[in-house]
């Protein structure tokens, strides 16, 4: 195991994290909220700690293996989350405990959007910006960003890319070189973010809110600069813009790249996962709309459609924006939304959840098993887009499905053991492991009322969801540490 290389990369990332303190410091100076010293102190600490970790092993040049990539990804996420919690910890109002600061940081970088802050509107502008920035950086992935700059350290990036990229098919590269792939993804991510900022600004938000909400929308994070989230504006125009960009962010970014490279929309229409993703959104929107209308939750069919469609897209893309407190809606719709979060967006997107492509493959596998009951000796392959799916991929999908459900069940039981009620427990675990954010029960409005052990468990759930379980659990195997 190349621990020197692991230490080298982590030290470098922590040192570079000092640069992320500069934008919120500038925001603080611009608005005069008095928190610039907090961010500059954090930057200094990050730089010193990072260099202390990096310098002793700066000459390490051993080539990374796949197992090194898993260790680096997990340790780097933990390191970035822990150092990212420092600005929250240094705040005097609100005065956050260590667990609360780490929870807020973990929620930001994993793009979960679950918050323990009870009055977001009262936060200084720089802190509001910093919360949104953590989501934007976490959206495409800190490690994918690092892959684009790791050649400076003479370390290959494919091992890291495989460990961090969401979805079951991790070997496909958009460009011959992995660094070019990472750069291409980030450029597209940046371009969509800028377009979203412009749209929000034209739709009626001021520039500060437009930037913050664009960060959260494209990252499918869900943090807001206001307690009421998107309901603060009560604007169908802004909600439509949010729905459009949440939908875009939930699509495989490879398709965005191909469409941009070929200057053609054809790749979107040919993709099976995108068709299923769109169809599921349409079906769930219809169900939510009629449920809201028939239960008189809203006074018109139009209002039911407006709120139903917004929340279905927000939840399935695991963004977590709200236009109404859905946790108090009639029981069918909140339950529907919680299960929709299980599915999530497309593989290769910033959305969380199990991913649509896994649902498609599990569906095909289930149909194959039914057909084999009728034709037990037949060879029936599982096909995707007309091609037989590798047994290795199917094994990985089934393994992921089992681990996802098992993790959900275990953490739900652990939360109930801490004293939480069943509704709060299962919905909070779903919301965190799918990186969606809002839950039901005591976690409907925020997570401040939860006890510290529950928050720690949910931090683990958020990291499991962001790293798609395998990357984290593989470190628990004894053979991983051998040889």
C-alpha cells in the first residue's frame, strides 16, 4: 500500500483547500458582514496543515494502484469535510458544536442539503455563500477536480476517477486521457452553472441569490439562502427555471459532453437511461399532482401540478429544494417522494440515489428470471441498448443493491435505537444516503432537533451515498490492507 502517495495527495488537497476560503472572504469584505477574518484564519490553518502533511513525502513517486485510489478518495473526502467544518466551528452566531459543524460540512460537500441551522436567513452573507460553494465543489467531485491537476504531482488519475465516479460503468472515458476527461466535465459543469446564474438573475433573483442557488441547483445540493427555500419568491418562473436545470443536472454529463462536442442533440434522444429517467419523472409527477388535487392540498389543479412537478423533480434529482413543506402533505405524497429519492438521477450526473441505470438493469434481470421459470434451459442475456450486459456489471449492480438496502436497514435501526421515531428514522436515512436532504417527522424542517449520535450516523449515510457504498466499505475488508 502506497501510504506515502496517499499522504502526499491528501496534504496537497488540504493545502489547496485554503484557496476555497478566499471567495467567501471577498464576499464578506464586499458586504461588510465581519466574517472575513474567520475565513482568512481558516485558509492559513489549511495551508499550514496541508504543507506539514505534504512536505515530508513530496518526493514520493510510486505509481498508484486501484486500491490506493479507493483509500485516497475516502480519506480525501473525510479530510475535505473535516477542514471544511472549521469555518462553521469558528462561527459565534450560531454557535455550532463540533458534530453540528461536521454535519453541515458533510451535507454540503456530499450535496445532501440537510441542515442543522434553524435560521438560515440570519447567517452572514459570506457564510451563506460558503455553504453553497461547498455543494458546488462537491457536485462534480473534489477528486475529479483533483484528477485534472494531479499531473502536477506526477500521479496517474484513472484509479481515482474509477473510485469516485458515480454509476456502475466506470471504465468509459470521454477523451483518450483521463485528465482531459476531468477537465471536460468541469468545463461543462461550469458552463451549465453560468447559464443557471443568468437564468435565475433574469427570472427575478438578485445576483447573490442567483449565484448561490445556481451552485445548489447544478450540484443538486439543495441548500438555500432563505429558510423557505424556493417558496421565498413564490415565483412560477423561478420554479420552472429550477426544474429545468435540476433536470439537466440529473442527466449523465457524458451526454452533455457528446452533445457539445458534436454540436448535436442526437445523443440525448438515443440514450435509454435518459428516456426512462424522463418517463419516471412524468409518471411520478402525474401521481403526485392527482394525489394533491384529490386530497384538496391545493385549491386548483394548476397549483397541484406546479407543486407536485417541482417536488418530484427536486426529489428524484436529489436536489431537495422545496416550494411548500411537503412533510405535512397527505401521507401518500411524502411517502412517494421518499421512495422516489431511492431511485435518484442518471449515472454520471451530480444526482444521488441508486441511479436510473441500475433500476433498468435490475428490471431486466428480474424479467429474465421470470422468463427462465418458463424456459429453464434457455440462455437469456440481460441486454441494455441492444447489447448483452457483462456478468461482472450485473454482479456489481446486485451487490450494490444489497449493500444499499442493507445499509438503509441497519442505519434506520440504529437511529431508532438513539430514540428517534420510526418515520423520522427511515426518512432521514433515505434522505441522507440518497443525498436528497429534506426528510419527514422531526427532520422535516431541519435536523437540529436530532441527537448527536443520530447526526454521526447520518454523516456516515451521506458519505456512503456520495461514494456509492463500495468505495467506503471496501476499506473494511481485511484483505484490502494486505499486500
